[in-house]
C-alpha cells in the first residue's frame, strides 16, 4: 500500500496532455470480444481499472500486447469459454461490460458480481432488461447466467433509466445481432458515443450517436479495427479545478473542448474562467474565484444528471473547488446517494460544508484549508481530497491512493511536472503529523 505526501500552497502551472477516456476505454476493451480479428487501440490510459479489465480479457483467452506506452493490440480469436473470473471481477464494476459481447458471440455468459466504487446502489436491471429484450434467458441472483442458445434477435429496447453501462452492453450485443435494434432512453455520454464509433468501424451501423435514441444495424460478424480513444473530459475537469484552486496557469492539450461546454459553464459559476484554443483548454493564472449568485441573489446550485447535464463524476471535484470560491453554493448530487460522504475529510481540513442529506451539500467559501491525513474512499473523492491538499497550507497525507490510480494515469508524476510538491511513499513511511503553516 502507498500514500501521497503533499506540501500544499504551490500554484500548479505549465502544460499537461489529457489521457484517454477511462470510461470509454473499458467498454472498448470489452468490444474486442465481438470479433476474431485483431483490434488495435490507441490512447489507452495505463490505470488500475484498464489493467483489471485487460486481466479479465486475458483470463478469457484474449491475446494482449502493448506496442507502445498507450497503444494496445488485442485478439479474441482463441476465446471459447464465456465464464468470467470472480476474483478479477470484484476489482471493477466494468467487468459486467463483458456480458454483452460474450452473450452475442457465444450465446451464453456466466457473470460474477462486479466490484467498483461504493457510491450508492448501482443497478444491473437496465443491462438485464436489454438482454431479455434481445431474447436472452437470465438465471441466478449473485452469479448471473445469460443464455441465448439460438442467438439473439433484433428488437426494440427501452431503457428504464439512461444507464451508461447498460446502454453500452446493449450496443455491443446489438452490434453482433443481425437486423435493426432500436435503443430508446439511451445514455449519450462521450464515452458511449466513442463506443458507438468503434462499433461502426468494426462493421456495425449505429445511427443517432449523441442522442438518446440509437439504432443499431447489427451484423452476423464484425471485423477488427484500429481506433483512438477520445480524451477524458472528467480528467480535463479535474485538471481545470486543480489549476484554479491553486491559482496557477494551465494549458490542457488535446482536451476535446466540444465535450466540455457544460463543464466550463458550471465551473464559471464558481469563478473559474477558461479559454479554448483549438483543441486545448487554458485556465488563466491568479483567478479570483467568486460564486455567481442566481438571479435575485439566490444561492446557486450545481447539479448532475445524464448527459449533457453536468457529469456526476465531477460533483466531488466541483465541491472541492467551491471551498476556495467566495460565496455559497449548493452541490446537488442526484445520482448516487453515497458520493458526498467524503466531505467530512474536507471539513477536517478546514472547509465549511453543511451536508444537508446524502444528496445535497452547501459549501461556504473561501476556506483556509490546512494539511491533514485522509484516506481516499473512491476515485473522484480521492481527486477532490488531492485538490484540497494541493490548495491547503502545510503537509497532507492521502492514503488508499490505489483508488486515485484507478482513474488517473501517473497522477503524481504529472503533477510534479506542473510544480506540485507531491511524493508517493509506502503507507508505513513515517512523515510526522501534518501541520498547517501559520
């Protein structure tokens, strides 16, 4: 086990290139199971979650080879047994994304319970309903067995909620099911769109990409493809917040600004102004973060929702940034009832946050944060604590950093390149009690 030791109060400045989208990479890796031909992927983030997904694929018999730092070659020609490993599945929720491709290609899949962040109840019903609509039989409760011995059938699918992973599983299964499948109330996040583009490159026809109604003209077989994963808009938002909270100037290269319109708009409510130059996003130095009240002086709010609303994965990040902004704002996390339960760690650092209920928190800023010890409960809460530590006075220690590593590639090295004073050390390395600077 490792931890981060951080000396805060240093502006982060310079340039950083955004990594590939984690939430696109996970289903795109799973999609290699849809074909016996080779799939070549570029801009694959080297993070714990993708490593876990790759290990699951290798256990199934997929041949995997890194041909560059972030380029990966996969071939699933030798896969024969659609039974997914339980121990590996427990590491990530995205293990369940293997269900759709296995079911479509082999007519069966045996899926153990997936792992993932404990940020609230995360239903699998949307996935299973889609599989049933396609003609699969579903048995089991803890382990789920899917069977379609005569193959799947193209159909009409209505998602009872715009589940991202449910939509991705439905897309992959429909891509290898001959005929036209229509998916309504579908998720339309950038990573869903990226998967649809890969499936099109593999020979399926996907219409309505970016909308909540997608039509898949599936094929009896799919070919291999070469594909570059889209930039990670959640990582871009995290770096924007890191720069603004520390008062630095940052250029984020290859940021994919077309996916950042609402992120940039909501961050402006916290006083974070940004500029777009080509595919780069720039956060100017020394911004005075001041919360913009709603009309009539009412307390504003930032709330998440399905795309194109503000992304749920950035609510923790926005909350941390709000601690450094002048004024009051309501952070309304609608989608996951446990995501805000990390705020006590920011309060211990000096933040003024009132947790109204599991979904709502009022942040009053700016707060003079001080160094503290904290553990990372999940990927995004870990990044929020890291933002607070970099903005704080004094030394902080963050434990359980494997959670942060699940979503951010070589984050400590990249932050040091921007001037951060951050070290990765063994969890049992004595550092001394973190203290604030007077």
